[in-house]
C-alpha cells in the first residue's frame, strides 16, 4: 500500500512541475500566458503542490516502515530514503521560490 501511495505522491510532484512549466513554454504562441492567463495554471499547481506536501508525510512513514521491516533488502530501504530526500528537496525548492506560499497572490 505504501508503494502505491508513494508513487501517487511522485505523480503529484510531476504534475506540479508540469503545471508550472507548460504555460511558460506555450507563452511564445499566446502572450496572454505571461499575464493573467497563467493564474489558473498557477492556482492548480498551488493546490497540487500542497497535496504533494501532505504526501511527504506518507513518504516519511513509508521510509521508516521499510527500514524497520526485517525481510526487505538494503536496496529497497536506500531507494525509499533517496526518494524521500529528493521529494523533500523538490518541495523545499518550491517553498524557497514561493511557489508554495500560503497565499494565492502571484
């Protein structure tokens, strides 16, 4: 179950990045994406990003459970820990760049 939930959190993180980058790549075809046209995209990215932040707790619980399970190999434990660290770095960068600010003012 934790495997499926962790993959769902990673999918949320990918959607978060795509929702930010896609309108910026489409800006050369439609200049409205540089102004108010990007607001719905950023709002959706904001909501998906906060869901990914909640999922970070699931990743932490999964990492602890995998380290405590005696039947699992060392690679699965290291893999889960590395995925937790990479997710924390991505979401930390999103906080640092104010993509996950508490307000929706852009």
